[in-house]
């Protein structure tokens, strides 16, 4: 036999029979009955020989059709005699001596991942978003823009299959779609890295699909609120960014302030993103591996927290072949104190988005952020809470959860003492959903109480049941709220009973009341409420008792918590001035303009508190802060 293509005359002879040399990834769709193929013997039995014509196409040459004896590894030309309904293939050995060879590449029908059916043979094209080596196969997670699926490639147990394939490569994968742990998985027959035009076409198809699917839902905010309109536009951009992140297979890590508003922000976003992750991956377990929510006690991103997050991310990358995560900061992350943590993440190109309503330092943080939404950036203030914003963000990501969230903005506003006029609309909306004001306030108290005891834990199911977002047992929600809110009220009363006899009172030149108390000496430690909550409850009581402008300071060995009503304070500015005027005091912190906390070195406590009181004495009264202070 020969594959010469020229006859005796030296001219090309195209009349001779063709023998096809199949590319390794050719499948049944590339072969035709009656055609000739180059083959390799892969097995010898009494009734014939088995031959391969590609990596995934094999069949039998019956002994009656053999012209001689063959051994494993021998090469021969075969004719496809019959492709049977059960998938078996019968070959013959043709009587040809002079032929020409044509290379036949596999040009499969590409199936979208979203449409794959269990039990089918399929070929997909997409980007590698994760490579995980198990004790058995290598698992490639492939993304084509319509979904993400795992592809199991077998080599020797625990040995990396297709070692040349890396993250972000464009692959073509063929195999059978099976069910594995209640999720679809491709058992790989062939896998190849795309290059040239094939890569460009697949990449373009992927990007077009991602762009189309990343678009947020076309919805309107829950209430009409002109002040919120520019913020809603920005939230649409963040929703698009988060949907892109999920569609690309990147993990998401959420950090949020550990209080009522912080959890009202984080829980809806968690529900929306976990729904989307499960949908994209077609795997109910995917959210557990690709989403993590953690509370932060401090009013900024501490180095302790970022170090833990970074270590977790790097371990996930090494052990599970994941991309480094997207960090979403909620009800936190807008100030200069966050910069060192962000700079640490910048070494690894970890994207960061912030949604917050604390007074920001945009010049400090925005060079390190991919997105920053804060009402102060649009001429508004803290009365638009993070929970209000994140409910809309969650709806933009997954509008199907809208009805489950109608009460959450009201809980967020009441928890954070928002005095925006829009609060009335939110409370009315919650009432229509079956939550009266007392119930909303109890949910807020229960959230704060749960956050205190959860400390650094997520407490997903507990928070879900307390906030009634995705809670599967309405009766349990009601019993839980009653129990936790009553315990919270009892503990607050006990704390205030201990604190009040030791509260110092003074009347400032502005005629405002100043109350201060040493919480280290006169409050129960390591019990609910914590210093911030204790100071806030004491302050609310004094405002109610006096009906006049009030400033309250609760302090400890190296911290002070500040609350103000009816006095025009600027706590971030005061922190800057304290540092300038008291070198070596190490003052840091901030928060809202009239609500915040600061830290300092223990040995300078007396000087810091005295200067702080002096600055408060100089502050002007602001009637707007103690009344409606409308945000129209």
C-alpha cells in the first residue's frame, strides 16, 4: 500500500481512492459508511481484531475479513462497513494498493452548556475557570457564557490529565454528559487547546454571551425616592459587575459590618448571588464553594481580617484551582483606615467593590476600588442606609426574590436610626407585606443580638430565620424574634441600670447636653450590649428624656464611642484634628458625621477625651439633625 499522490507521469493523480487520517478528537459524527480510514490495532481476539481510527472511535474487523494475522500496534487501512444502532462499528479490510491520504480534522457541532442533557454525547468550547486535581480524575471547569460545567479527565489515579491546559485557556472538550452528585459532568473523551482562528471565534462567542447575560434586571426601585435615583443607577453597574464575576466562575467574598444594617445589606445579596451561582453551575453545591460571607466587628477593614481573607483565597487557589476572589465590602470600607488592607489585596490583583453609607474618603480609597457606591458621593448622607441600597442590588441580580425583601429596607432604616422621610414609605411597604412597625423593630433588635453572639461567624441559617429572608418556617421566625428581642431588651435594661448612676452630665455653651461614662469601669464586660450599643441606647434614652440637643460619649481604656443629636459634628474631621493636636495619641476611626467611634493609645486617654469634649463644645447646634432631616 502507498499514499503517494503522483502517478508515473509525475502529475497529481486525484482519481485514486481516499484514505482518511482522522484527528485524535474526531468522533462518530466525522465518519461515514463506505469510507476508508487509517487504523491501529488495539486488541486481538479469537473472532477478529479491534482497531482505533481516532481517540474515541473504535470497532471490530471480523476474522472473516482479515487478509493476515495482526498484533497490537499494527497499522492498517480499514473500510467502515456498518455503523450499528447500538453504537458498535464493523470494519472491513479493503483491497486497495494505491491511494491518497487526506487529514480529517474534527469539526463538531458545538453544544451550549446550558442545553446539555444527561446521557448525551456532546462537544463544548469555553474558557477554563478552575482546574482541580483529585485522587482520581482531573476536573476542569469550563465556561461558555451560558453556564459552567465540570469535565472529568482520567489519567492514572491522581495524575494530572492534559497538563498543558491552564486557567483561562480556551478548550474544546468532547465526551458523554453524566450525572455526578446531582450535577451534570462531562466524562472527557478528548480535550484540546484552541489556537488561532478557532480560539478567536470561541473567545468572541464567550464574551458576547457573558455581556448579554451579565445585564442586570430591568426593574424599578421598591419606592419612588428622587434622592435614591442616582444611587440606583450606580447599583445597576455594580450588579452587572457581580453578575459578570459569577458568570466568569470567580469566587466572591463578602465582608460586612456586624450590625443590623450590615446584615440587612449582606443577607439579600447573599441570597441573590447564591441563586445565580447555582443556576450558572447547575450544581446546588456550587454556592458553598464559591461564596463566603463574614462579619467585621471594626468600622473598617482590619489587617487581621484581610490577612485571613487573603490566606483563605490563596489556599483555595492552590488546593482547588480557583481564581482569586472578588471582595465585596458592605456597610464598611469607605475610609482611609481601609487603605492598608486594600493595598495588601492589590499585590494579588483582587477586585474590590464597596457599598457603604459611612462618611467616605474617596481620594484615599477609590484608586484601589473597582466600584464605590456611597450616598455622600451624590450629595446625600447616611440616612440612605446600606441595607436599603443592597436590597435593590439584590433585586437587580435576581428579581425573583423581590417579594421576599419588601420588609428589609425598613428593618435596615430602623436599625440604623435613619431619619429620612422615605422611611415612612418603607414602613408602609413592609406593612403591606405583613410586617407592622413593632415587628420590624423586633427584627432589628434580634439581628443586633444575634450579631453580638455570632462574633466572627456567618450564622447563615440563624440570620436567614431572624431577618425572614428565605426562611422556610414562618412560625419559627416569629418564635425566634420574640425570644431574641426580649432577651436583647432585658440585657439592655440591665446594662443601663448598671451604667446610669455613673453617667457624668454637663451643659455646653451651645446649650446642648453632654453625657459621658467610663464603660470600662461601670458597664458589664463581654455581655450584650457591647460598648457601641450601650452608648447608643444611653444616648437614645437621654434624647427622649430631654427633648433637646444631646451628645453622648462612652469610653474605655483606648476607645470612645460618640453619638449626637441636634449638634453639627464632623467626627472624621475631629479625628484628623486630634491627631494633629495630640502627637503620639494614635487616634484613628470615624463613621458617620454624628455617629462614630475612635481609638487611641491607652496612656493618652485623658488628653483625648478632654480635647474631644472641647471640640464638641465648639460645635454648633443643628435643628435638622434632631428632627425629620428630610431626604426627598
